[in-house]
C-alpha cells in the first residue's frame, strides 16, 4: 500500500471480488483456491491489527502510508477484518473493526467526531455539495457524511492545523 494522491492506496485489492467464492455453498469450488483467498484475507486483516497495535490512535494505517482521504478510511481498513471475522468468528477481528470506528467517532487527538450529525463535538461545515443545499434549506449539513479530518498531511507528516497547538 502506498499513497497515490487519490482516494485509495495504490496496490489495493478488493476482497469483495473473491469473498463470494470463499463462502460459496451451492457450487463447486477449488479448495486450494479457497485456502489461498482465505490466507490473503487473513494476511490483510492481521496487517491491519498490526497497524492498530502500533498507534496510540486507531487510525488504521501507519503515518508513513497516507493518501487523500486516508484520515477517515477506517471503513476500508476494517473491511478485511470484518470479512475474516465472518468466516472465523475470532474475536480479535471484530474488535479491530470496532476499534477502527473509534477514531472517526471521536477517539482522535482533537476529540472530534468526523461524521456529521452525531457525536458531542461534530463537524458543522463539511466540504460537501449536497450539504451546501441542505444548509441553505436550514437543515444543517447532510447527516452521516464521514469527512476527511483536520487537514492535509504534508511531506514531513505535519498536520494542518498542527495538532500539538490545539486545545481540547
């Protein structure tokens, strides 16, 4: 995984393309292929758990792997954990998915909920075209938007605004 400047990391793969093959019950599957797919899914889930264990805040990626939008990509990061949990029912995988949601819901250096419409300290002015309309109508920002967080990460991994200068 590495940054691309886009909304997803380069080298990304989507388990949704092969997960149905792993769980297929009515049609014949190749057991060797199923095991390869399960191993790939487990490796991705275990890598995510490693990222969680290495960081004080459950952002889901190490600080040297970031791209536009990665600050609130916990749903994407949780995907392999959720899928692998659905196969194995191992608690650590559902725990990892739950922990990933903590960051976006307010367990972050700013204590800010990055989803509109919920939380104690939620965002009020997301950069979202549909919210521009709902705010104009007096309804506030469109609820349920997961915004991109406090700012851009620069090449030196500083944040804008600098998190260390902010007061709780």
